[in-house]
C-alpha cells in the first residue's frame, strides 16, 4: 500500500514538474497555466457505512475500503487567458472520483470575465457558487489549513458548480473593502448509483454574497434562493402516497423535492493576522421537502509555528425540522391497504428520506506541515458523534449499521500547486 | 560573577546585532520620483500587493511589481505588510487564481531592473532594500 502510494505521489510530482516547466514559456503571453492537486488517504472506524467529502461521491472509507484514496484525491489544471486589460477567460478541469465511480475529467470552471473597471466585473459561464467561506476553492486544499472543510457545514447544500452570470462590485470606505457578488444561475448534477442514480437540478438560482474586509478580518454574508428538483428512484414513494386521497397528497406535497423553494442563508467570519487564525461559519437551509430545514456551524483556530500549523475544528449539524412523520393514519384505512400504508410510512421515516437529515458533531484535530515550496502535508483526526438516530454525513449505509454511534476518521493528504 | 554577566551580555549583544543585520535590513516601498503620491500606509501597501485595490490616494491607479520567489527582500516585505510567510502567500494566491479572481503581481528579475521600470512608469509600485534607493525613485513607506 505504502509503496503504491509513493509511486502515485512520485508520478504526480513528475507530472507537475513537467507541466510547471512548460508554464514558464507562457509567462509573457496571453495564456497562463496553473495546477493543483491532492493525494489523500482516509480511514474510518465505521465498517457499515462510508465516510466521504461530498454526497456526489458513490463510496469512500469504512465499508467500501478500509483506507480510501477517493475521499480527497484530485488533480486540477487551469488555463487563464488575459486577452486585454478588460477581457479574460478561465478554464479549469478537475480529475477526481465522480458520482459514477470513475475519474473522468470534468469542467469545474469555464467562464469569460469582463472588467469594466478593476472594481466592477461580469462573468458569464460556469462558476462555483461561493456558498460557504471557502466553497469556491475547497478543492484547492493547498489554499487552506485543514484536510478538508467540515462536512457538517460543507455538505449541507447539494450544489457544486453553476452555469450563469455573475456580477461583482467592490468598493472602499477608508481601509474597509466591501465586495458584493450577485449570481443568477442554474445547475444539473447526476446522483450516484448508490442511492439509485437520478439527478438534482434547478433552473433559476439567485444568490447574493457580501464580503467586508478590514485588515486581517473579514465577514461574509450569503443568501441563495432557488427552485430545485431532485429525482431518484426512491422518490416514486410519493406517487404512491398520492394514491391515498387528501392525506396522502398532503404528505407527498410536503416532502417531494419537486420544484421546491430552497433558501440558504449563511454568515462567516475570519481573523487571520498570520501567526494564528480563527474562523467560523453558521449556515441554515430550508429545502421545503424531505431534505428538511437544517442548521450547521463550525469554529476553528490554528497557530502557525514556522512550517507547522496545528489546528482544531468543532462542527455541529442539527435538524430544525422533524426527522419523523406519523404518515398516513392507518386506522382510517380499509384493512387491505393497512399493510401497504404501514410500509410506506416506514419508508418515509427511513434513512433514505426523513432520517437522512444529519444530526452530528465532530471534534477535529490536525496539523499542516509546509514541507517545501508549493507542497504541504496534512494529517487530521475527526471524532464524530451521531445523534437522534441519524447517520450523519455518512453514505452507503449497510444492514446492521447502528445509529447514534461514534465514528473516528484519520486522514493524511499531500497538497501541491504548480 | 560580574565579569561573567557582562561577557554574557556582550555575547548577547553581538548575537542580537548580527541577527538584526541579517533579518532587519529595512525594506522601502517605492514609486517613480515623478509620482505625486507622497506616502502610503502599511494597510494600503498590503491591499495593493494582495490585489485588493488598484487605486491609491483617491483615484491614482497603481500596479504592483514583485521580486522573484525566494528573495529575502520579498519574504521580509510580505511578512511586514501582510503578515504572511511565503507559504501563506502562495496559499492566498492559489485561492485567488483558482477562483478566477486574479493573478499575483508580475515578477522582475532583479532590483536594478525593478528600479528602472518604476522610475520610468508612474503607475508602478515596488519595494527594494533601503540601501538600493537612488534619486530616480521615491520612498513612500519604510518598513522597519
């Protein structure tokens, strides 16, 4: 295993050196090339479920593999074209484990940017929504101290990249810098086969983000409003509910994530004077469906001792809506339908639907070591407590999985930029 | 006892003196001698070199230019203005580059070339070792 890991590492390093050498030739031209990557290994103590970093992945560490390199490993390359002072374009492609369990390259960013002034710009194309403080660069692990941002917060909105238009306006008041970003977009993502396939999509996503910076401090506010639809085979359950008269229709309408309003609000703050940092975020989303109303937050701090940055994270996710529902009133039904209705009520309250709202908290301890120029090595230990019968942010539940258990995760990642 | 103490003190003094010579050479922020900007504050210089602003003193456009990575003047400049060590600065620019928010300042081969570029172009701003200052450029901030 360790030999295999080392050869992958060497291969990747050789690759980035080759590409890095080529980039020099671009220096004075219109195009510039930059890349980033992470080689990661993760172990989870829970053998009957998988730990991973996003719901869009089909498996991870724990059940599928004792040690998984799929959780955090990726490599990305970006070409930036600066046609003139106003007009530029970005194309970023990432290779990582995708929903279909392949490592097919995917376009992460692809947009054209026009700067009317250095403080007012418009982008058109594929953009990552900066939902949380580090959402838009969460895949560039070299850019932050942790192994990965806390799952409690960062998996709460099932959005990745969007296609649309983005307007950014920045203004200064004394030493205070305020940046306001408005995005109008849409998205369509395929869901992993582990939940039966299907997709999640939205046609009109309106978002507003505002960042205020003063010296080493910054505060960020986020708001997203969208009408989204999620479909996967398990959701045919709601069609069955609709056959059961007004009560069934009401249940279906309440929980079916079909053309439902999803509102997300978040606030984040960071203070990073260099020698140490403290950062935190509080987020809430209401999906008006079985996906539920959720709240999550984290706080993290670290100290930088030369090349070493030890840190901790405390994160918590809770359900603000019911994670169970009485369902159809069995006593009101003809005897021949009671069995079916009871099974449907059970399915509604299962881990696939209402019990899928994560209720958990995690204490993480880790350290970043800046090994050499452009390379960092991080290790992190996460201790997660699952509550309320929830399976938290785990995926791929297997028969026999015990809710309310503790999950210990150990990860090591090697990050690099080139 | 007394002698020992004074020997210790003088060794300390020498060590401290050496250290300050190596690490504490003053870095100065410069613009063209023809530039009308008189002085800048640390926060303003930090914002300029981190790409957070492109205007100073009301509405004067500025373009920062940089030394090569690994130069001691560069490491000292960024530590004193932004509080960032080289790897933190690299992390900062990684997040800007890969979110399409911008590229770091262009790098110039050496101090002589950098000084000449700044002397000739009133839009440019840079930093050099205090000992390299000459009348073609104007010091707008001294970092001690």
